């Protein structure tokens, strides 16, 4: 039996569904991470996306709770959306909550329905919202029976592991079908290969949280890039 989840209020639960531009710090300059993170927030990014990779679930290693805590110290007011691309997310919810995360998303590919719901409950106990993610090749049916429990659903639009990959448009169809089934209080996020040129189709598929790494940090005009991803002035 699961305990009744506590209600968590934050940037996701308080949203009215208008697009949230989520800057992925994986594409920042790690040698000056705090400055780079602050810069994109000042230029209009709404929140920061923190990609955690363990070299097992994905073929790359990125950062851990210590780096997340450092970003939290550098940007104490920023909402940190932690994306756990790791095989054992349950073990890391508390370390990331202590590191300042406001939200954690973990993958449906690594856990059973009961485990996913337990992790959702644990996130809420720790004062974070919770998301469930699916890879590009994972059908939406894989999360049919947990959809209602989550604050956010993340559809990957690249194979997770690296920034700077090409967007996979085939994921838009399942995204539309997920979108039709969500309540107004649930967010739908897309991650991978999002840029000013394709953000409109991502928003039209129902996504209201758009992650972008290279298209923001690698842009010569970061402010314009953020604003076009949100849907202003494109
Ligand atoms: C991919 C990560 C993404 C990545 C996005 O494994 O989950 O969040 O940082 O980077 P871009 O926007 O460059 O595809
Ligand atoms: Zn990510």
C-alpha cells in the first residue's frame, strides 16, 4: 500500500501550461558552469535541466549530485529539473533532493509499475515533483498504467546519452496521443534535438516543457534562440 502522496507546489505544478523553456546544462561550458547557467536564465530560460548519466543506462557519464548542488549554489532561485538516465534511480532521489532538485524524472525502461509509483511517492515526500520518461523506441503503452500518477511525462526525441543529436520526428505521433490523455495539471516534456526550427511542431504535439541544450548554449544569439523555442518572434 502506498502512502497518500503529499501535494508538491513548484514551477511545474503551478504552471498554466504555457511553454517552459528548459535549458540543458549538459551543453554549458563545464569550466564555468555557474556563470553559463546564470547567463541563460538572465536571457530568458525559465528553468535548468540537469542530465545525469551513469555509463550503464546510457553510454556516457555526465555529472552527479555534487555538481547539481554547485549549480544550486550558483543559481539558488533556479528551478532544477533533474533527468536521471541511470539504471538505479531510486537510490539517488534523496541525494538529488538534498542537492537542490525541484523535480526528478526517471525512465520507465528501468522499473516496474510498482517501483515507478514508489519512486513517485518518494519524490513527493522529499518535496519534489516526479516525472516518468520514455525513450524514442518505447511505445506510449509502456506508461499507460502509470500516466495518471505523474506530474510530468517526458518523451525523448533523441536516444539519450549525448547532447547535439538530431531530432527524431517519429516520436511526435505518440506524443500527441499521450497529450490527449493528460490532465491540465500534468506537464508534457520533450528532450533532444529541439531548436527554433522545430520547436513549433513540438509545442503543437502538446508539449509545454521544451528542453534545449546545444540550441541555446551553442547559439550566437542565445536570447533569440530561447524566445523562438518558446514561440515568440519566430
Ligand atoms: C540527451 C539529454 C538531453 C540533452 C539535450 O541524452 O537528455 O537533455 O542535453 O541536448 P540537445 O538539446 O543538444 O539535443
Ligand atoms: Zn535530458
